[in-house]
């Protein structure tokens, strides 16, 4: 099976108040550091409060304006959703930014989002590490790394997941269906490719599964210097009112 489809990247973990997204791009050796920072605050009361604030108060119009401009760039195509990863500075600007998926659209978003201001972060002036999924059609923040998701199992043998946006449930589904997606993670925890595997679900859900899974961020349980890339299969079982994930 060909498992190569959607390319995505993450982010530099470079400190707090430094360079813009364009300058930080390429600092792949710091990706694991940033994922560790995101993982360390996930599920904390502070993270939960900031996530609620982001989803409630993000300037959707400003994010949407950047997304529309980026969709018009040569070679760019807006996905249904996208993720921005970086350090939220104490003035509400996102720095050291990477986008997922890492295509012409994502690169444009990462390089131009610095002019958009977000709710001020916690962290006593130290900034706050975030991975935020947005709806490309509205600019709305719909998921923040660390948010609780009942569909996700507590443990996974394959990777220590940090950011796991889920697809929306299929509309008018009368019985359960399962769709699988093959992911290839590089040694820094980035999803390099995402491709639909077997599926008995509607086509729209299949597309949403690939769109969401291509933005997952995971850390291998080994150090980056001692591990190789890995292929793994994620299964999404959707019902009329709930979803289960088996990573």
C-alpha cells in the first residue's frame, strides 16, 4: 500500500520572544523540545483555561483574512482545517511558527500569522507553547493540543501523542463504520504522510479523517537521535453520536 499523501510539519521550540516564523523555520532539532513543552502543560488547569479563551476569543476575521490570502498564492490550496504550532508570546503574537499540513498554504500561514494577535497567554511572562487547529472556512479555533477527548484511548504503544484533532462525525450516520489511515512519522515526531486505508464510511468522512490525521503531532518514546521514522495505522470508528480511535 502506498502510504504517502499529505506532508505536514511542526515547529521550532526556540525560546520565547525571538524570531518570526520564517526565521525559525528549519530548526528541526528543536521540534522535540517544543512538543515536550506542549505535552508538559497539556491537561493542566492553566492549559484548559487558555484553550477555552482561545476558542472563545480568537479573532476569527483576522485569521480568515490571512487564510483567504494564502489560498490565493501560487500553488496553494486551502485544506478544510489546518494547525498552527508555536510559542504564544506575552503580547499575544504567535512566534517560531510552523503549520500543518506543510504545503504552500501552510507555509504562507506560518509566515504571515505574526500580524494577528491572539488572547494573551498565561505563563508569568514566559509565553505559552500551543498547537491550535483552525477551521479554514471560518478562522475559528476548534481544537487546542491538550484538550480532553473521550474518543482517544489513554495509552498508545506507538507514539506519545501531543496534538490529535479529530474529524467531525458523519452526518446522518445510521450505523457504525470504521475508516483507517496510514501515517508515517519522521524521527522528530512529525507526520510526513497520511493516506486513507480501508474504509466503510462515507466519502466525506474519509476526507475528514485524512485532513485531521495529517495534523497529528506525536513524540516517539525513544530519543530522536536513536530512532527511525515509523509507519503506523490509526482506525476511526464512527457512530451516530460518538467516535472511537485506536492508534
